[in-house]
């Protein structure tokens, strides 16, 4: 009895034994699974970290960070927002949205709502339902549904660079563990971004240094006469700009585009604009570099849509104030402070090159004057004396010749020698006298347009083309200024025009003045022709041409052109 009883008492123990062992085994299994899950997630974190630091280019690093974060926590959507100087998001890299969906949504977020909360208070945010949070401002049209959310900041050297945003966890909500993993990834991301920025900075400086060395070598050589063009070309290559212009200040209120590269370069080159209301005008006033990160209006012209813009001051030949203006397309990344510094350094090198070019030109002018002086001395001391001696000898011979006809011919030759001596003395005087300058042709034309501007509803648009001041002889310059004055005055008095443009330039060795208006056109029976007659006479004086014709769309076209070879001297 006792055995069975004893057996009965031990049986349940034997039965319970496996039950207790099974429970322990279950707990052990769960613990093992948990450890395995943690190990797997840590391996995923290590893999994500390795992927993030494997990139060197900043754009690739940013996208890889988002992709790694999405894979690490299993999110459906992910994004990285880069914070700009204004405290808003200036760049937004997203993963999970198709290109069509992103286009349908419209512009990327700027940092309002929950995204903005993470900007203003850079600590991790985890929400089970983003729409229930009082800081939420909703989603734009065509935006996919998003519910669960987690966001963590990315810091670089203690400063917040941007934020990681993840939405739509496959299990419905992100866990505290997900947040911790993302914060660990964000720490690695900060290091990777810092390294990428340092790498890009070194590459950028290397490119600028190489460009500066190449430009300096070309500028300092005697073979180049295009320092401004070289400067604009190099800056266009280095800054991903849409348009680069070099602008000179031609009066207290007006400026002229000396060189343009990029979009609409032909239309901009030589154009004249008011300084008021432009970044370039502000730099002329302050003589300090300026930049605008948003859309700007520059040159008062709709030809170019200016996005981020930077303007740095520089000095041109003869100390003329100039600025280097660089514009990127609308919506492009802003210029960094390092970009501004590098552009300023390059402009400073161009200023030095221009000073050296001016010094070289002055030396050449002095050498030319010395050579002219030598020629004048040789003519006076040798040629004139010999001619004078020959004339005296012929005169003496004529006195001994009995034939009257022969004596007359000899005396005529003596008179010819006297005339030659007089002409040579005139040449000597011209060689020894420096040519006086009455001012820049372009400045004088700008003054004429400024004088007549009050007579127009809109000031005439003025465009210069080619080296006018260098190629225009002084006498021709007087006629050019007179033609512009007469032409625009006629438009103001008779044309009833709303738009007028004046172009003065050099093309095919011709100096051309062209004035266009959209007024009433050329009258069929003009009553007065004195002004037109003067223009015709001024063209004929230089073997040039003049035409006053109607335009197909209405208005008048005045064209006055003279060959440059008529008045050029060397």
C-alpha cells in the first residue's frame, strides 16, 4: 500500500517534472530569441554604420544615411532634412516615395508642424499616431498616408546639421529600441557628414587653386588681353552657376555689364542698368561681398531668373569700381561662406592682373612715345637738314642756268622741297604731342541717354558691344555722340514710342549705331530733314552709311555705320 501510495505521491512529481522543465525551456527559448534579435539588430546597426561611412561625396552620404535608417528599423518611408541658415529646411532627401508621387505632392517641406518641433527642440520624438499630435499641421494633397513617426537629430561637432524622419513601422508603432538604434546611427552619420564636407571642401579648394593658378599664368603672360573673360569663365566652371557677369560702375547710378558668361550672355554683354534695387548696386555702395539665398531680381531684366546669388567687389583697369556677380538657377543650393571667400580671392587675383596689364600698357605707351621722339629727332636733325641743303644747292644751280625753262623747273623743285620740309615739321610736332582725351565714349553716351531720359515714359535701353573706347578715334567719337543725341531726341519728339533701344558697338570692323523704337514709324512725307541730313553728312564724312527705315511690327530703325579704318591711328 505504502508503495503504491508512495508511488502515487511520486507520480505527480514525475508528471510535474516535465511541465516545470518545459516552462523553463520556454523562457530560455524566448530569452534566446531575444538575444538573437538584439544581436541581429546590432549587426544591422554595424552594417548601416559601415554603409554610411563608405561614401565620400556629401550627396551620396546623405542618401545612404536615409536608406540605412529605413532598413535598420523597417520603416516604409524615410527622409533627412538639412537645416539652413534661416532655421528652416533647405534640403530634403527622401526614400520610399516614387518620383511621380513626389512631383504630385509639390515642393518639399520647409519645417513646419512636427518636423519643425524637432528643429526647435532637437531631441528625439516618437509618435504612435502623428495626426493626433497637437503640433501636426496635416499633409499636402496627394501625400501618402503616414501614421507612426520617429525623428532624431543629427549633430556635427555639437551643432545640429539636420534631422532623420522615419514613418510607417510595419508593426504599427516604433519602439524605444528603434529610437536608440536611430540615435546611434545618427551619431555615426554626423561623423560621416563631417568627413564628407571636409573632403568636398578640400576638393573644392584644390579646384579653385588650380583654376587660380591657370588664370594667373594666362593673365600675367603677354599673350592675353582678356582677364575679365578668363575670370568669368573660371567662376562659371567652379560654382555650378547659370550666369556670371562682371559689371562696372559707369556713374553714381548706372552700371554696365562688361562680360557675361552662361545663360543669355549675348543679350547681357554691354547692357546698361540702374544700380538701384540690385545686389550689385548695394555692393558698389558698401564695397563688401553680399549673397542672397532666395530668388532675387538682378540687372532689372527678366532675361535671367536669378536664384541664389553672390556679389563680390573688385577693381578694374584705372581703378574703375567693378563687381563679380554669380547667379545660380532658381531653386538651386545656396552659396556657402567658403564659396564667397573663394570667389573673392579669385576676383582679387583678377584685380592684380588688371593692374599688371595696365602697367604693361603704360610701359608700351612710354616705349611708343620714346620711339616717336627718336623718329622726330632723326627727321629734324638729319632728314630736314639734308632736304634743306639740297634745296639750297638746287637754288644755287638754278641761278647759273641760262635756260629759263630749266631754271623754272629747278625752282619748282626747290618749292616742293620747302613744302616737304613744312609737312615733315608738322609730323614732328604731331609725334611730340600726346593725344588729349575728352572722356570715355561710353560715358559720354550714357550722359546723353541720362539727359534725354525724362522725355521718355521708359528710359531707352542702352547696349554696348566691343572695345569702343579702345577702337574709336577721337574725331569719330564726336560724331558718334552727336548721332546718338540726334537719334534719341528725334524719337522723343516725334515717335510717340513706348520702348526705345540704343545699341552702339563694333562689328566686322564697322562702328555701328542702331536706334530702334516702337513708335509711329517714318512719315511718308517728312516736312523737315535737317536732322536727318546732318546724320547723313556725318556718315559721308567717314565714307560710312546711314539709313532710316520702318520696322515690320511698327516703329523706326536708325542705322549709322562707319568703317573703323577711317580714323584709327597707331
